[in-house]
C-alpha cells in the first residue's frame, strides 16, 4: 500500500488523494448495494448495532440538550418579555440544527468508531483478504451493509433526539418555570412548518448519516494493518466526520433555507 | 437462531420507534396540528397590498381561527393581489357583505386575515369574493408620512418642502 515514495509526501496532495479515494469508495459501495441486499440480514444486524444500541445515549443527550435549551432560552427570552416563544425557539433550533448535528456527532463517537475499529481489525487480521479469496465481495458483505445502516439509523435517531429534546424543554419550561402549557404548544404549532423545518432536518440527518458511515467504513477499510494503524484510523473517523458534518451543515443550511 | 430473531425484533422496534418519533414531531408540534381536517370552501378577496401575508396564515373572525390563506397571486389584469381563503365548512354562515382586512398580531407579529361580519341576510357561497377589503397597514408608509408631514401641531397646514430642506444637510453632516 504505502510503497517507497520518490518525493516527500505533500500535505495537500495527500489530502486530495484521501478525498478522491473516499469518493471512489462511495461509488464502489453504491454499486455494491444491490448485491448487498442478498445479505439483508447483515444490514439488519448493523441497524441494530449502530442504531438501536445508540438509543440510550441519544435519548439521554436529547433530554439534557432540551432541558439546557429550555433554561437558557427562558433566561434570554425573559429579558425581552418573550418567554411565550420558548416552545417555538426550542423546537426550531432542535429540528433545524441541533437534532441532526448533535446526533451525527454522537453517532460518529458511538457507532462510527466501532465500525472503523471492527473493519480495521478485519483488515489487520487478514479477514478481508480471506473473504476475497473465498470469492465473497467484502464491499458488498462488510462495507455496504454498514453504510446502509448508517443512512437508515441516523434520521431515526435524530427524530428520537428531537422528540426527547422537546420533552426536556417542556419539562423545564412548563413544569419547573411555570410557563403556560397551552402557550408553549400553540406558539410552537403556529410557527413550525412540517416541510421547511421537520423534513429539512430529516434530510440533513440522512446526509450526515451517509457521511459519517462512509468515513467510518473508509477509514476502517484503508487502515494500516497494525494496531497503531487501527488506533489512528479510529481517531481520524471522529475528527474527519465531525469536521465534515459541521461543514456540510453550513452548506445544507444555506441551500435548504 | 433465537438470538438472531431477538435482534431482528429489536431492530424492527427501533425503526418503529424512530418513525413514531417522526410522526409525533410532524403532526403534534407543527402547523399540521391546527390544520382543519374537515371539508372547506373557498372565498376570494382582493387587496391592493398584502404586505407580509404568508400562505397558510390564519383567517379569523372575532379572533377565532376559521380557515387559512390558500394562495396569494397577482391578478394580471387589475394588478392587485388576489387572495384565496380556505374556510372551514363549519363556519359556512358568513354574511355576504362581510369585510376582510389584513391585520398584524401584535406590533411586529405575523399577519392574518381578519373578517368583520356584516349584516346581510344572504350568506357567502363557495367561490364568492369579498367586496369590502382593507389592505395591510404598512409600517414603512406610516413612518414615511409622519416624517414628511412632521407633527401636525407644529406645522398645521404647510408641508413646505423648503422647511424640510435645511434639516436634511445637517442630517447628512451627522452621518459624516
């Protein structure tokens, strides 16, 4: 893989090569998706592992994010005498930004790392080479199901995160700080739009799921076959997916506005 | 085999939970929650200026929501705004001399169409048009008028352009 290079590697060239290889890998995965449907059980197992097993952390974090938003925004809005808008502000910021982004960051930490470590160890212990020798396509059997599982699981997790966040904000705003229950809900329902706010947030989380899963699978698949290589690959998964998710969030927000 | 079945069931439950959360968010916390489900009929109203009126803005009688704005279009012939209102069938008994006006909820809130019921014995039918309408109040116009006319107590009947002129260079000087 890393043969002797004629020149010292340039940072920019390396980065470009990584991005290019990642893009080509995405094409390979997409081409392998129809074949991977024969291993649909593997995809289901990955949805269970990356999605359902992440529910606890997603729900806990969603609840606390909602509660913190409730407290902070209540304080800020009370300066302007606008605490009635608490439900609106919390739900809009959750649906449009915090839900998809925070879920994607948690997803990268909880599921992305374990995908990278698992595939990296498969690479390091020559299991992937063994699959190739047995004429089992590792892209269709290993990479594609994990990618699909990320795309399926992320929007569902983001929706659960949002729902728990609204619950947390309601708990703080209505139950503790004494905001009127009817005002909280009616202001929210009158200004939140299902297509512009809820569905655009879901599109964002689909894109983030694809990006995080692609980076995790790619880092694992191309890791240096040593224990140090797996460690670096796992770190890179978290660093790269965090950066790409936040950058992509800006681009998507600008387009979906 | 039983272990495989258990995680398959778990995955199914997870997907179900995710979609339930999505359905909850979409139907209970958005404008769909106060979207009337029942049959409705349409009324039309012409305004010379709709201001910031948006699609799906509420239509209210006495402050109670009876429908929503279905479409806002420019009439190419008369060059005024033709607003189509979708009114809940439950409120079919609107006198046909009722008037429609665009109001703002609060000082800077969203705009809505307020209907002032008239006294005619005839009721609106599907597709009818409001005869009496009042356009949205433009805050900018009001401010502009106020600035041009000045306070009526100081300069009762003479909106002299010369009187206003000495003020403007000094305003410019302040900016520099």
